[in-house]
C-alpha cells in the first residue's frame, strides 16, 4: 500500500512538473510572439533586448560639417546566437563600410569630417534599410539594434541642423548591375527622371516626390532639372571626376530595361517633409574601380569629397532658408 502511495505521489509530482515545464515553454513562446506584435515597455523586456546588442555592431563618427552618411549593408559580424533573417534580401554590399571610412579620410585632408553611421553587423541578421518588421523579419532580438542605428542617424541629423541649419543625407550602398556607374537614387523611377530631363523648367509635381523636395520647397531659385542633370548636379560633378553616374549631364536617366535603384527606406525616411531641413540621395556604387581595392576606394573618396564640397557650395549660393 505504502509503496503504491509513494509511487502514485511520484507520478503525480512528475506530471505536475511536466505540466509546469510545458506551461513555462508555452509562456516563453507566447511572450516571444507577443513581443513582435505588441512591444512591451517593461524594464525586464528592455534589458532582455539590450542583451542582444554589442557596441561593435554599429560604428559612428561625429562630424563637423552638414553631411551625414549611413552605410547599412557592409557589415560582416555574424553572431551564431542571432538567427538569420528569413525574409527579404540578405545580399551584402561589399566594402561599403571601408568606403565610408575612406570618405572620412578624404574629407580629413580638407579639414572636414562627415557624420558616419556604419553597420558592422551583417545584413543576414538585420537590414538597417527596411522598416522594423522587414528589417528583423519579426526577430525581437534585433529590435534594439535597429532602433539604435536609426537613433544615431536622427542624432547626427539633429546635431548638423543645430550647427549648420541644414543636413545633406547620403545612404551609401553597392550595386552589381551590368552598367558600371554610380546610381544616384532621388526616389524617382527612370520614366520620371526622363520626363524631368526633357522638361523646360521646374515640374513641381515631380519635385514633391524626390529626396530633394525640402531643398526645392525652401529655395525657389533651385530647379529640379539643374539639381539632377545640370552642370552642378552631384552626378555631373562625380562624372567630371572620372566616376560615371546616373542621373548626370551625360547620362540623364537609365535607358529602358536598365536596372536602377531609386532609393529605399532610409532615403525616404530622412528626406521626408517631417525632416524639413534635410535633403539627400541614395548612392549605389558599382564595384570595379570604386569599391574593389583600397587604391580605388581612396580615388573615389577624394573625388566624392571634392564633389560634395562643390555641390554644397552651389546649393548654399542659392540658399534662401
Ligand atoms: Zn544596399
């Protein structure tokens, strides 16, 4: 009798333990999925997310000029503890982090320093050029890091505006399309670029859709056509320095069927009307002759620094902010 009783108690105890474990597991899973849809602001939740953050994953430079450059896709750090993204593209933009720091060096020779926000964490873990949901594919481990990246961009923009009254924002990427040139993304597709190039003056309907909309809004002397394909357009200045670019004076718009990146989440977010003192573009740099060796990265960076200087001089001479 007694033996049976002990046995039965043991069975009951193990069942309770088992049930408790199942409940605990279930709760972990539930709270896991709850985090995705309803972010909790509890202290413990925050520290759990911060546990998945390492200072080495994001590198920043505080600038002394109104230029902010982010490089979201050049990271190589790939911790095993973080699951790979299972949505969207995971392609890395090779050597764009190195290119960003070479640009910093080039400006250094002119006594200037741009603000930099460079991802060192791989795109397979988080995509800093997507909204939170696509960026993390629902992985709550990556929320804090994504938010930090964008907090650093916001802080850089705020600091530049406070000191200089405006900020030029560039989101730096790498592309591998057949035509080897810089693709400057002003948030316009090829047909709109063509229409603007063939227009005689300012097309306000097109202007309000671009990443230079705030610039146009505040400076009636500036014309979109000049900004994209004129003598002082950024693409023209790069082209004159030996780095073909589209749009530019010589290559005003991609031809039909040519792949071309118009600009993504970051460009849209930071040049929108709720950042009224910001204008900019996405730059998709080709590999050969730009990113492929340190020698070429230095050449590109020097041309880039001179072109930004000339471009900002042109903008400021038409300034009415
Ligand atoms: Zn990219």
